[in-house]
C-alpha cells in the first residue's frame, strides 16, 4: 500500500536551504491528532523510534520494528499538510549494508508517504547514506548520542567532550559529504555544536546540543510535560499536561463514584430534543 505525499508539504531541498536563516522548528508525532496539532508550527515532523518508549512502554528504542514505525507513519501522514515528514529507520533495518537499508527505506517511504528517512551513525554510515541518496531517498543523519547504540557507547552520556570531539566532527563532515540533507546532533557540548554548524553546509538540528544549531527538535510529549518523571536537562516542558490529565482523570473518577456524573445535562430523556452537532444518535 502506497501513500501520496501532499503537494503543499515542505521538501528536503527546501528544508536544507533554510540553513543559517530562521531557526528550524522540529517535533515528533506518532498519531494523527498530534500531527495536526504540530503541523502548522513545524518545519519538520519526525515519526521517531522514541514511539516505542513514549506510546508502547518499551525500555528503549531497540524494540521498535518496521511494522510499528510504518503504522505510526501512516497515522501521522493523515494529519500533516505543510511540515516535512521524516520517519526513523528502526534498529536492525539498515546496519547490515546499503542494500538492506535501501529495501527497508523504500518500503517505509512507499507505505507511509514520508519525504525522507532518518538513520543513526556517522562515518560508518556514510556509504549507506550515499547509496540511498543516489537512489532518490533523502536522508537525515543522526550523530553524537545515538540511542540505538546505547549499549555500545555505555549509556546516555554527553558525546564529543575533549578529544572525542574530533570523532563527532568527522562524523558530521562524513554524513554531509555523503549527501544527507540535515543532521541531528544529540547531547553534544555547545562549542562542538557551534563548530560543526559552522563547518558543514547542511542544517544541524539540535537535541541537547545548544542554540548554536540551525534548528531544534524535542519529543513532543516531553515538551508538553507528559513524562515529568523522566526529564533530561535539555528538555523544557512548555506545559504540564501530564499533571493536568491526572487531575482531570481523578475528578472524573470522583464524580462517577459520588453519583455527580453524568448529570441531568448529559442524559437523554423520553421527549425528542434538538440534535446538536457532535451528539450521538
């Protein structure tokens, strides 16, 4: 099953051309309602593999597979009109080599209608990025902290401090040269992010990488304060919807138990009444 990208959507070249201008706004979405909410405000909407932790309760992103990411990608596609839609490639779907990556990326694009895919890795993924872009698959790279490699790198610590900065810089140069049209920098020090942003020709999208980047991305549920028990330093909650939702649910439960809901205005009587839009039959 293929999905057609809407004509008004931002394209990868248009996104890339915004480097060095107004900072690029990026958020995640996994559902149609959330996609509709963020669309008019965002340049890029990412169907991230963070969906495994945010919506499915997985302990990491490693349990996300193609079927899961494609299902959520289809839902997001229905809610977007303007923003560039990018879908994460799950762990194990591209690391084997360029051919594996192409087959799975092509499937993701065909079945979700996304405009690009994102994959993790720097210099080691350059050959794969070049292979994909040469065959019409736009790529967003992801370097610094790469959550799919959390076991190999020893946790979720800051990447690129001291001498390790040269490795991250080389990763950035490699993915840009290979043809990625943007690169996510995750959890790297501000001076390194600033230098990379200056050195490479494609936009840098920061998550825990300071305002020195060309744009920013957050998991939308983090920005909405829906996971207060897990809030990294780089996250700012622009609302506390988790607390608000908990309070609303508690109020509902109390009113039901006390017999105060449903009240008279929520009950249908024997006599016919005017039907208001949204009423059930």
